[in-house]
C-alpha cells in the first residue's frame, strides 16, 4: 500500500468507525456486530502503527487513552465560565421571572428549562470540526487542559460531520458518571479495597484528575452539552437553535427539556422534572431556567459571578423516617472498622434504602444514634443514603448509647484480634496483618500492576482463592500448581465456572517471573500501611533486600525522630539524603511489620520458597557515590530533577521509570530546581521556559550517554 493509499484508508476507516460509534453510543442502534466493529478498529490500529505520522490524535483508536502525563497544563477561558444563581422556592422563581420582565421591558419572555447535571463542567473546543482541546471550568477564568482524558469519553465526538461543523465551536457541558456506572464502580472499588466515592460528581472529578488516560478510559464517563462558549460561522440566535445544531453535530444535548413563556409554565416544568428526575441516568438536584434568546441574554449580561439570564431551582432533598434495626461492623482492607446502620427498608429519592454508613464513633456520638431509634434518612447528593438525625421523641425508653468498642468486645469481628485506635484518629482498626477480611484485598494489591503485575489474577480470582482457602497469605500464590488451578472453580457450587488451563498457565508463568521482580515492587505489593509506591522505591534505594530492611539501622534511627527534627541534621542519616516519602512513620510501620508475626512468617516463607527480591535502584549514599564516580552502585541521576516533554521513543511512564531507577526525580513543571529538561520532538512551552531559566535541554540520546548506556 502506498502512503497515499494508507492515508485514504485511514480516513475511510476513521469515518466508518465514527459513524458506528454514533449509532452505538448516541442512538443505541448499532448496525454492525461487535466483532465486525473490532475488526475495523484493529485494521485502523495496524495502519496507524505502520504509519504513525498519519495517525490523528482524534482517531477513534485514541479512545483507549494515550501516554501518561506528568501534570496538567492550564489554559485561560476565552469567555469566563460563570456559576448560576440558585433559587430555592416558587416565590424566588417568581422574583427571577419578574426581574427578567423588568430588565428587558417585555411581558413575554421565552425561557427553557432543563435538568442541572451533577458533574464536572468542561469546555470542548473544536477547530474545523476536530476536537482541538478540552478544559475544565477551574476557577472560571482558567482551567486544566484535559484533552487526553476527554478523548476517552465515547459520547464526545472527536470529529464533527465535515459538512455541518462551524469553523470554531466551543461547547460547554457537564462530564459525569451515570448512576448505574457509579454504583458498579463503587462496588468494584470496595472489592479492590479502594476508597469509594461519595457521589457521582466526586467520582467524575476524581477520574478527570488522573494523569493516565488509559485509566480514565476504564471509568464510565459521559458528557452532556448545556451551553455555547463561542461559535465562528453560522448565526445562532437562541438556546433552541443551539440544541438543534448539537443534534446535527452528534453532540448529546441535555434532556428532558421544556419551553415556555409564563411563570406558570416554568413552575409546571419544575414540577414535571421533579417527578422524572429520579429516573434520569445522572444525578440532578435542580432545574436550570434560561432565557432562550441570545440577544436578550446579551442584553441582560452577567455579574462577575453569574449571568442574569439564568437561574437554578434547587429541589429540597427528600427525607424519610425509618427504624434503625441494628448496627453492623465492616472491616476494610486497611482494617478500618466502619459502623453501618441496618434500616427498615424505606423508599427515598427513587430507590429503596436498607443501609447507611454511620462513618465512625465520633459521628455516632455527635448525632447520638442508638439501636431502636427512629432516624431521618436522606440521600447525600441524592445518591448515598445518610442518617441526618434521630427523632428523639420516638426513642424507646430503654435505649443506650452505641459504642463500637463495646459492641465488638474490643475485637475484630473478622479475626478476633484486638482493635486499636491511633492517637488523633477517629477510626477503630484491626491491626492484625493476617486478618482474613483483609486477605483478599491484600492479594489484589500484591498482584496489581504497580506491584508484581501478575497476569490472570483479577478481583474475582483473588476473592475466590481466599474464600476457598487456597490462599491465606500472598506467598501462598507461589505454591499454586498449574494443573490444579486449571480446574479451580470461579463460580458457585451450583453453577461452576473453571479457571481453565490457559489462564492457569498464564498465572503460574507470571508468578514465576515475579519471583525475581525488584524489591521496590515487592515492598509496595505487601501493602504495609503508609508504604506507597514512592516510599517503597526510596526504601529500596536504601536497602538491598528484605533482610537488610528488617534489621535496618537507618529506619531504627529514623523512627526515633520527634516532630521538627531534620534528617539533614542527623549525623548518621545525613549522608543518605533520604527523601521526604520516608519519614519516622514509614520507618515505624516497616519495622513493626517485619517484627510482627506476619512479617516474620513472610521472611521465613520467602526463604523456604527460595525467593530473595533484590533492589534494582540500590544507591544509599548519593554524595559518596558521586565522589567515587564510576562505582558499581552509583545512581547516575542521583539528586537530579528532570522534567519530560515532547514526543519520546517510549511511553512517558516507561521513561519516568527509567529516570527513577537511575536515582533521579521526575516532576511535572519546570522551576529553578529543575536540573534537566528531557525533550523529544515538540514540547514548545516547556522548552521556552527551560531556555528562560537556563536549564539544560537534553535528548534521549544525551540521557543515554550521561548514564553510560
Ligand atoms: S448553563 C453559567 N445548564 O452548573 C450559566 N449549567 O452552578 C450557564 N450546570 O458551571 C450554565 N447543569 O457547569 C447550565 N443544564 C445546565 C447545567 C449547568 C449543570 C453547571 C454548569 C455551571 C454550574 C453552575
């Protein structure tokens, strides 16, 4: 295939895939099978791989995410993104309507009413029909550039139909997570031992903050347009015309939607939306009223905070009384004991509520919640049920205050070991490293991508392995035998589902490889409290292997530090130049872990299995290493801070990893503390800044030469 043919074919496949995307995601009327779709997708991928320079950043293949960013760039809004003034009663709606009439000097003012979507506001900029960039609302005048993340949202067209696209279009709208997607996601997170999100808008905001768009692609984000930022070409005169343009362009407009020119009409629409809103796919706690005519909108103008042509009616949260039958206690991955109110089922804001979290003892005390109480329930953010207060008049005379500690008799409900509450913390915790309630979640952490990255062990496999007691601690994974695993039942006794020999082989093979994974990955995988990825890396820089860690003099010294004491001032520790990720608390947790029964068992078992993970970034004394230049363990980039920009030969994450393993640090933006800017092709603004601050700009080749590679 010639280059020109490839170009034409890429164009043809992209257009066809976009067409099918629209049918699938917007109209829910697919014309081709998933299999045929996948085939087209794969063809496009292959062509783009063969001709990377012909691949558009707006290709349908980019929906799965691309390189990991080091941070978000920021960009000014061309037109500020304002707030909306809230109104809380029919009377206030009347006042708003009267103000419109007075300011415009008109009696009939057509307005539109639509749901207020609970999400994250963003502006999408299309130049000649191509998605050029997307920005969050930020502070209203400046936001984060989140283009890569937005590309993963299926309902956002990456290219608009060529014959209808204006030369420039800025569409504003809300990025959100649909209710069902939110519920599923929280279940998954809970199972994975990750913190759950309080409501869909927090979840959407959390997803958009991720720097790895491949992760974002896994979140069920969606987009609905509700406003026009800028348009060049075409002459739109009203909200209604704008909506019809959106439809033609395949951008989803906000639904349901009402038009009226009377106060009665507005109030009726507000009421109708109230009846419908709980069956909408997204959270809404309000109705937005907008003047339809753009000319009148301009005439009315805006205050510095909000336009005068719009108002948001806020529905009061629905509250119901119900009986608190009992309190149960859940044990999370980190051992936190969470009290849960078990309620007499009650229908609130569209769903039946049976349980509500009571958070912790402080919360129980503050509200004085007791078993047998009649409590008032509402849905926080219309989603998560919460106990608002107790109806004291209906309290049984014999009720007593609820104490978590007394209720569980001071013992973890899962393993029976003693629970503890750390000074200054509100939560009771089970600190037994071997608590089975934590085991499945520990396995999940151990096999996760940033830890030992074991193929074939997902959440379900991890849970079932623990449930069926094939695995009680992470090291048991290494004793699993391929043949037996092949027949491992992932289903139930009634409906068995075998793991299969292919998966079993994959698991055993990657587990075998994991035995020689570097120490930092092992350390992170063990899930020792406070030991995240960065701390694990720093610990592995300071220690060669587990036995050194378990008897670490460095950590023993560090754990004795009092607040305010500096590592640089300590004669013994100064030469190690220990990063801030490893402080007295981490030192304490690590030493405690290795001294505990679980830690001792781990060390013994590792020895038994012949596994002895070694550090791949061992370089404990940077200054000394630099003096003895050329020394074996010298980390060539020790103490150096590098910023990465432009197009490089490998994914950002890999390059970052490489720099870290050479002892360097990678940050997102250039400052006077930056030592080098590693720049590939492009990377304009960072190059300028580096030049201004006289920071050396190096290429990948320079980097390789510097580290002697
Ligand atoms: S119209 C600035 N319509 O609410 C006035 N905004 O509280 C024009 N929002 O930042 C905005 N749903 O992101 C409009 N149907 C809707 C909306 C909506 C949610 C957001 C919007 C704005 C915020 C203001």
